[in-house]
């Protein structure tokens, strides 16, 4: 699966649908703000973390590539989390949506759709940010973490280090799923948060281990992913009747002899 093509397609759909449906929000319910004071403190914490990590980027990279760390057992685990942060979370979110529609679970289908949207939105933000910042990846020169060329990240993978795309996607998935769980099944939030955010953190470690990103890139990815996941969920709670949901949430899904039949209740 080409994640970039999927992200581009979903971004276009989401943008058009969001613009078309923004005026159809349920005004009877109080709207949850898209950004809160908690987001301000969260953002400040991430930005401080990025700044604090930068002086140690090269030292951490050297440690991660040392023979004592680069062992076969570690490498096998890292491969799993690299895959999880790559196409893994996108397949998982789309799969949750699809299976839930077949099973007739409105809650899980919404959870899967929101997670997919969060990954798409965060991916679009990350792609643009990578291109603009143009930071050199550690595998190009692990002794120079401060090499930036404005705009060089567009079309040149060697200069797309910040932020980490894999980490962004994993944290977007974690934030969206955990936040949705907190609203639907509050008592289950603790273990969902532990599992999803723990896996996302492991993706970040895997990217450093693979010499694909600096530590500050990983923190930046966690920043973009977390705020994207929370933002997408809040937007939909403020716009419960958006065109996007009417287009992408089928009214019913039923198995047939030749496959699956879907019907939509959509207003265009």
C-alpha cells in the first residue's frame, strides 16, 4: 500500500467535505473548542522537549549505532515497530473501520474513521513541514545534526528528517483512539492509552535505532501526531453532521453471496 497516495486522496476528500459540511453542525449542543489551555501546555512541553533534545542528538545517534545496541534481537523488534509506524497504523485504522461496518458497530467504525483521518491530517502537515525545514537525516552525516537547507526536503528524502513521519502517524493514531475511547468507554481508557502511546513511543525509538531520525525529530513527530489526533476528534464532535461523515459512514453494511453490500445515506 502506498501510504503517500492514500494520504493525498483522503486529504483532498477531507478538505472538500469539511468545507462543505462546516455549516451543518448541530447548534443545539455546546461546541467543544478546537484548542484548549491543555493544548497550550502540551505544545509548550513538546517544544521544550525538542529544544532540550537537540544538543544531544548526535550523542544519542552514536549510542544507538554502537555494537552493544545494534544486536540481532533488538533489530528484529525494531523491524516490527518500523512497520507499525509505517503502513501498520493506517492499515489498522482502515481495517477497524471496515470490519466495524461489516459487523454493524457504529462506535468502532467511527473510531476507525477518526484514527484514519488523524493519520491523514498529521501526514499532510508532516510532509509539508519536512519539505520546508529540509533537515539532514543522521544516516547522511551522523556528526552534523544542525544541517538544514530551506525547502530541500521537497523531492529529496535525505533532507526530510524533521519531523519523523512514522512517529507522527503512530502518535496520531494513539491520540485519536485514546481520546475516542475516553468518550465512549471511559473505564477502558487506561489500558488503551498504555498500549497505543507505548507502541507510538517504541516507534520513535525504532526510528532512532534505524539511524533514520534524530531524537528531536521523534519528539517533533509526537507533537504533530498528538495534536492532530486530538484536533480531528474535537472538530467532529463540534460538527457531528459533517459531509465527511455522511460520505464515509455507510448507513448499513450486509454480507452477500458475492461479497459485501453497502448503502449510504448521503446528502450532496
